[in-house]
C-alpha cells in the first residue's frame, strides 16, 4: 500500500513537470503578449514604451531563463507578480480558491446526494414509471447547457421571487455562503447528478444480476441489505471514477457558472488572465488546477483499494 | 405689486431651500461594471472601464458644466482652477488655482502637481507613465510654468481654443506629483469627492466619501460600489431585480435598454452616443488599393442605413468623422451630408456608380476582386464586418472574413499588415482637434490607413486656431467632407447605447455627447 502510494506520488511529480512545461510553452506560442494587450486596451502603440514594458517584465529573457525563474520561485513559494494587477499572484489566487472550492464542493455534494440514490432507485425499480421518469429527467439534465439553465434559474428567481441569487459581496457567515452558493451549485451539479445517476443505475443493474446477489437473497437477507451492502458497494467502482473526474472538472471548468452567477472564482479569473496573457497568473493557476486534478486521481485510486479488497490485495 | 413680488421671492427661496434639504446624505450607490479595468490610472488608459469608476477620485483643472447636458467649449466651468485667462495673442493660458485643497493622503495640492501632470503627458518627463495614449492631445503645449503655489501657466505654440475641452475631459485629471505612477495604477490618490478603498480584480471597485472634500457639503453618498458583471444577461436581470442602482454607462444595447424599460416601467434610461464609430480601413499602400478608384467604389457600396437598422434597429447614426447632430456639435447637418458622395439617400444609384468604376478597371460579376476583410474577433466588430462583406458584393468584390484575436489586432493595424479592415474606435471628446490630430495627421500613430494630405493638414491647424465657432464649424464640415471623399477612413456608423438607473437615484445628469464625463458623482444622492 505504501509502495503503491509512493509510486503514484512519483508519477504525480512527473505529470506536474509535464504540465508546467506544456503550459509555459503553449502560453508563449499563442500570438501576442501582455505588452500587446496593454497597448490594445489603450488603443495605440508606441514601440519604445512597449519595448520598455517587455524589458521590465523580463519577457526579453531567453525562455529557459524565464522557465527556471518561474519554477525556482514556485518551489520557494514565490509565485511572482501579476502583470495586470501588479500585486503578488498568491494574493490574487488565495482569496478565490475558497470561493471555487465551496461552489465545487456544494455542486459535488448535490450531485452525489441526488445521483447515487436516484440511480439505485431507478435500477431497483427497473422499467417502472419511476424508472422512466428518472431516466427522462436525467437525460434532460444532461442535454441542457449549463449557461442556459443558469440563466433560466436566474430569470425564474427574478420573476417569481423578485430577487437574484448572484454573488455581489463576500458572505459573512457559513450559512450565508451556503445560501448564496446553493442555487449555482444545484444548477451546475444537475448535469453531474444526471451522469452519476445513469452510471449508478447501469452499474447496479449489472451487479444485481450477479450470482452472489442471488445467493445473498437465497440466504434470506432483506432487500435493503442485498441492495446497499452487497450490490451498491460493488457497483460503486465506476461511480467513484466518475465522481473523481467530475471533481476535477468542477475545479477548473466552472467558467460558465461563475460567469452567469457572477462568482469571482478561479475559473473565471483564469479565462480573464489568459485573455491578458498574464503569464505568472495563468501558469500558477493552471498548476494549481493540475495539482487538484492529480490529487483527486490519487484519492480515487486509493478509494478503489478501500472499496474493493481485490485491488488492495493485488497491489 | 411690490408685496406680491416679495412673496414670490420668499416662496422661491423656500422652494430652493426645500430642494437643498431634499438631498439626503448617506447610502452606497451600487453600480454595475462591464469588465475588469486594465488599471486604475485614468491617464494611462483609453477605456471607459477605467474612466467611469475612477473619475470620482480626481478633479480636473476645469470641467464641462455637470448640470449641462452637452459637453461644449462654451460650457467649461472651473474645478481645481478658480479662473483662467488668455494672453500673448492666445498663446499663454494662466490658471489660478484653489487654495487649501488636499490630496487624499493629506498632502497639499499645488501648482507643482499641475505642472508635473502635464510634463508627464507631453513626454517631457520620461518613464513616469507606462502608457501615454493621449500624448497627441497636448502637441501644442510648449511648456508649463508655475508662479507660486496657486498659479500655473501653459505656454502654447499656437492659439488653440479646443485645449480647454481637453482640459475639461474625463481623461485629464490632475495627478499628485509625490505618488509614483505604479501606485496610481493600483491605489490612486486624488483630490476628488471619493477616496479609493479597494479594487478586487474581476470582482469589485469601492470608493468611499472623502470627508475633507474641498467643496463643502459634498459629496452626498457614503460610498460607491462597482460590481464587475461581464455577462450582460446577468447584468440586466440584476438591474431589473433592483440589486443595483445604476448600470455601467452605455453598457446596454438599444434592444436591451428597451427590454429593461419594459420589465421595469419606472426605470430611467437614456440612449447616448458612445463616442465610438465604425469605419472602413483600406490600406492605400497595398495594391490594388493604392488605386483611388477602387477605394471610391468600395465607399459607394456602403449602405449606412442598413448597418444602423441591422445592428441597432435604426438607433445608430450616420455621419462623417465628427459626431453627428443633434448630440454632436461638430458633425454635418443633414442637408450638408446629402452633398457628400456615398451619403445620398439613393444607395442603389451610388452602387451603380461603384459598379461602373469597377467595370472600367476590368472587374465584373464573372471576375470579382478577391480580398480579406480583417477585423477584431469580438461581436461588435465581427457583425459589422459581415455586413460590410455583403455590401462589397454589390460592386464586384468578393471578400472573406479574417477575424483576429484582440492581442494581435492593434499590432497588425500599426504594422499596416492588412488590406481592408472593419474597425471600431472611440474618441474621448466631441471635438475636431481630437478627431483630426489623433487619426488623420500624416505621422499619427493612429493613422492606420497612412492617409496623408499636407494641404488638409494645414486646414486641421487652421480650424484649431479659430475662435469663431460658427466659422470653425463650417471649415470642420468641409475638412470632414474631403476626408470622406478621399476615402481616408470612411465612417460607417456612430454607435449609441443605453444607461439606466432606478428612480431612487437623484442628481445623475448624463451628457448627451459623451460617455466619458459627468461621473464625479458629487451631486448624486439616493432617496432610500
């Protein structure tokens, strides 16, 4: 188990190194840099002033030097300064992480709390009206683009309740935060919920047809014990994989929800930083998201071992 | 009779007193913001995204009368300057300054700050500003001198009445000498009615009341909070739900303004020119566009009314380089415009002339001129470019759209790396000096089409020195006509957009001919 974890941690480090090189190179391949964009926003270019900015920001240094400066700083906890805000990158990123984490956490909680039980119910009551209804709802949820759903939710709130659940200032308490995030979280979590529900259903249907489930029933176990203790635990492996993927997606892919609900999280911030070619900001944000993704993958792999003893024994 | 007159005077005074008392102190004005400003430094930016939220931090030497709906030379009133006087055949401009004014950090404001600001703007002091987008505005300033703490003297090369308009514009605040430029980009210090409190990137901007403001009793608001909402649909819903008091200026398209007024009938909305115009850029150095006849045929293909109808349901206006009336002061009258080629009501007749030109050059329905229309890859630009491509077909020109990322758009224009482009550009002040010197001087950085007409340039300078406004306007019309006839940068439309606020907001006075002014908020108060 320890050896397996160490091996995975080693792979994580190699992956992160690859990500760091890829994002560094890709950012510089994209046409234009911060100097171009600063002058774009001002509407004109004075070549001398532009060259001065390029020099001030160290963009005229060789790429290898720029890369080693960045990685060296990163390893020492110095993420550099944002080209746009002229503030330390860490000061800009840190306040936004809890915002996205809360939104992603609530969305994930909503998705798991609704997706898994409904998936089980749908499988257990296969081909009943309830199963049909849940399948239709899940298909609809998968088909609805989140920006469209988000706007519909906002319009409904304005028309029916006369209020708008968007972010306009930092909530003072945890209760206020949950209230503020619950609508966008449900809106973005609906798609994940539908995905988890459909996967749980198909996985459960497969497991429920297994011989050991029949054996459990023949032993006289209650239907609840058969479903939840024997079937669901074995059906959870693919569901855990999807939950892991969705967690990673939710951390980096909330751009639409953050835009529609005006939430100042890291996804929206990343897109703006890319449009400004704010290299220090983009590089460090992408590295942060990459760390979250590989960490979640590691946790998912470790969770497999906890859920399925066969994997534990093999490793 | 005397007695009734006295009574009337008393009633009037009581009425005035009541009106003054009606202004409530306190409350926070909540305003939407369309995007993240590139910085907080007005002098270094050329966008309303910076100008509107940070204007209330500063004062100018002079301003356009905040109570007047138009920004015009005859509406300039004192701000940090108490008075001004012209001398030396209108080549010297002397400002007397307010005494006792303090910067937000407690340091005194003096004439040295004014000198320092314009030394930076004219480029006499290098390295203070990272960007200086309006350097061309101040080409006529020879030097700036001080006479004690309360007098500042501008020496000009030539008389220039319009320089007062530039001093009064929202982009010309006075900066403190003692604060470094990089600090002004992140934490601006001014003398204005509101102090800077915070600027959270992509989130919000907050200004708070300056209790030591040098205009007694003002401002009325405790604070102004801008929330950055890039998504227009969310912004409109937030306005309708009453979450905000005022929308960002000119952030609502004509359709959205109409929709918001239908949703909330009590909403106060004003449509105003945005100061931006759509224009056609033709690179006259690149064959075959070095042929004036081809450029003329292209201009004749444009149906300006169609642009307005499609892009804005007929709200956008048609005109030359200067903003058209009634909002604009220097634009052509309707009658005059009819005399300009390509501006006549009969578009088909113009296109027939265009086709004849193209045929004489060997082009026709079976042999169309192939070209690329380059534009910036954002909706306002793209939509206009697509309509242009459609219009060009009418004169045997087959065009393909080349959308460019914003980061390379201006660089390509500066390098003249385009044949034909659809451009949208803004002008800070409704003034011919700003328009002509920024865009049409032979050596101007913004002269993207390399148009150069030495004789016309002399006329730019001649109009700039004229004091008789009516005579100057006549000359400006003629210059503008020549520019359009020469296809220097054919203007296709002048954009308009809406600003809305709830009836609880009082003291808002939107300027009819600019979006870049009247955002000091010192007279604004909330009735709640």
